[in-house]
């Protein structure tokens, strides 16, 4: 082989060797390594992050990391940290991606306001992130004031109810609408719609409790199904009314007792338990009352027993049945020598018939003051009135054609009349004025309705009946004939129920409240006390000479006998033990005394006299 070719081969092999060495970096001409040291860290956004407490912020925490040449660094470790606000991070250590960015989520803490976080890479100064945390949605409505109060019914509680709306971290929620509504007790709320303030509190205007004692409820509600319930107790109000039991007291005899009980109520009718009631009597001489409400009848007359609690009062009238003291004449009414013929009492007036003047004179119930005069078209021989009602009274003009006049005591006027075509011999009335009974000389008993003033029945009893008397209890009207026959008419059926032979030639008689008949028999100088049920005389009572009329006090403890000489004998006692002379009275006019009449309680007697006077004896 030629030498030139050998040298060329060796040169080629050297060149190849050098190329291989160069490719292995074995020479100073190789490329330098990349700089991976962080030189800058910048936030992706500098906007303030916003969000509700406990919720993720509106932006993630994100940074870009570069080296000193401004190259983006990947795989660089970035550390995130919460500086304030107590929030949480999705991750605290994140490596940058190929774009040089590292990011994590930031869940804001529970504190409303500014919160801080940082991001750090290597030895670089951390960059800061700012978040503004707002309050979350309301999750709770709590009572702050006005619960478990008490107030008088129908009044406002002292503290208006209020509630506080807060989020799940207890931060107050402002601007929230709260509605207050009464749900029990019947009360009333004002300012029912309120808005929470910066403190999260909404307050009702006022809460007035209902009118019934007991539980009242008010509920506050807000959106999201939030609610809070307030409770209050309505207490009884001040005493406004008193209901007494019994609310009426029937006639009592001296010594009898009645127990009163009082139900005290406020203005809404709620009962006030254990109310302290003060009892007083208008006249303790008539009826006394102790602190427990026990009423004791003491003397004849009418008075009021009053119960008082605070400004509330209630009264009940009590009439005590008794008899006059009969110590003497206490007052005289003079009718100018014109004889008076009859007297009747209602529960509020005394009526005196003066035929010669064609008048009926009215006096107050105590027979002390003349109230008015009723003029009649004709003279009235009889007058009757309901002893336990206010009227009307009835005056009867007796003649061939008799007239029944109905008198309104309130207006002192004749309001109606009725004709009876015969001479009237007697008249009586039920204590309530429901029926009027007028006897004719032929024995016809005219039964008149006290309301319609019409005759409703006319039973014929027979002739010779000159006096009719109403029995206690208004159940029977009795008539006595001159021949001694005593008839009884049932006031409910208008039928005859009794027929008894008693005695002839009885000039006068009456019935006591004890139900016994008192027959005057001057021929033998006695008053026969007769029991119609057993048809026996239970007592003979001796009388002074020449009595003309007999009257018995309402308590049946006194018998009053009038005499022709203007004197009156009073006997006192009882049927069981007998009667003895008690007093002898002389009328203010020595003309013959007419008759003794007792007011319904027996507190006083009125004595007629044909000399034209009426004497009052107490």
C-alpha cells in the first residue's frame, strides 16, 4: 500500500477521537446549567380577597416564582401561612408548576374584618395577601331581653322583647327583618316588624298582655326558618267588681244570720284569689256584719251590707223583720180633720188614702217625708201596694159603680183604671204586685192582673164577705163571711181550696207572718189565735175592753188593738208563751182610732184616726 494513504487514515481516526471527546463534554466549549435559585416571588393578583367568614375566599392564594434572570422556576417550594383571622389553607407547602406558579385555597376565619396570609419561597421576603371577611348568613335567633316577664292583664311588659341574629360563628347579622307575633294569650304587639342593627339586635315596640290571667306567648321569626319564643305571665288586675252571694237577702227575723261570700274580679272578669274583703253595715242596729261576712239580724228595718276591696264595692240590702219599740208617737201627719181610711206600704213608699180630699198621699219608705200627692177623680176608700216591689199601687173608689185606679209611684200619676159594677168592700194584693184582689158586696172576687190591669177571673164566693187578706207567701187569699165561714182561694189556680167554720160576729181579723189567724172577738174580750191547718184555736189572748181592730206586727211578736176612744193597746209576746200588755198609746187626735198598719219590716206602725191625722210610732 502506498505511504500517503497510511497517513490519511491516521488523521481521520484522530479527528474522530477528538469529536467523541468533545461530545462527552470533555472540553471548555459545553453549555452552562440553569439558575434555580428563587430571586422573586410575586402575587398573581393584588386584589383584596373577599368572602364570608368560614367560606373560601373569592381568589386563591397564588404566586409566581422567578430566578434572577427572570426565568420562571418550576418545582420551587412555596410556603403559605395565615397571619391573622384564624383561617385555614388548603395546603401550606406547594411547588411551583411549569409556569412558575404555586397556589392554594384560603378558607377565611371566623372573625369579621381584615385577615392576612403570606407566601414565602426560599430566603425571599414573604409576600402578603389581604382578605376582607364579611358576616355569614344568620343561623341563630337568640333572645336578648324581655323573656319570662309578668305584668297585669291588659298592660305592657316592662321590657320590650328583643332578639339577636348571629351567624354560625356568633357574629351579629345586621339588616335582617324580624317579625314579632302574638301566638297565645290574646295580647297585642306594636312595632311588630323590626330590622336588626349593627349589633344584630331587633326589638319590638311593645308587648301588651291579654285580658286573661296566665300564659302569654310572643314569637319572633326571621328568614331561614329562624325563630325565638318569648313567654310572659298575665297577672290579675286591681279589684273592679265584687259579686256577693247571696246577692239578695230574704226577710230575716231578729237573731237570724246569713253568710255572705264575695267573688272579687278585675276589670276583665278574672277572679282575684284570696282578696281581703272589708264588710260594713249601713246600720248595725238593724244588721251587723263581722269581718268574715256573717250578717246578723239585730232590729227591724232595712239597711245595706257593703263589701269593699280597694275601689271596688258591692252592696246587698237586708230587711230585718221585727216590731216597733212602741215608746210613743214620733211623728204626726195632719190632713186638716179629713178622715183617713186606709194605708198601704210598698218597699219604697207609704200610701195614705184621704177620700174627703180625693187624694192619695205618698211618703218615703221611712214615712218621714211626703214625696207627692196623687189626685183622683173620685174618693178612694182603699189603697193597696206590693210590699216587696216598687209599684204600681192601687186605690179603690167604692160605690154603686166602683173604680180601681192604678198609680205609678215614680210619676205620682194615675196610669190606668178599671170599673167594677158593684160596691167594693175590701182589697188586697200579692207582695210582688202580680195580682190584685177586689171583693164585691155580692161575694164576687175580682182577680186583676197587675201588669195588664185586666180582670182574669171572678169567682163567686157568696154574700157577706167584708174583708179579704193575703196569706204569707202569696199562695192563698182568705175571705171571712159574717156567718163565720172562712174561704181560701189559691192564687195560682183561682180555685177555692179552703172552707172552714171558725166563729161568727168577728169584727176584724188578720193573718200573721207565722201563718196563724188572729180573730178579734170583743164580745168575750179575746183574740183567738187559729191554726187553719189543724183547725184548732192554739191560744186565747185577753184584750182590754172595746177593741175595734186587730193588727199583728210582721214578726208576730206584737198585737196592736185600736179603741174607740183614740187609744191603742200593744200586747207583746209570742203564741207559745202568751202575750202581755206592753204599751198603751193615745193618738194625737182623740177621735176614734182607725187601724194600725206596719211597714214591711215592722220598724214602725202608722195609726189612722177619723180625726184626720196619721201617727207614726217607732
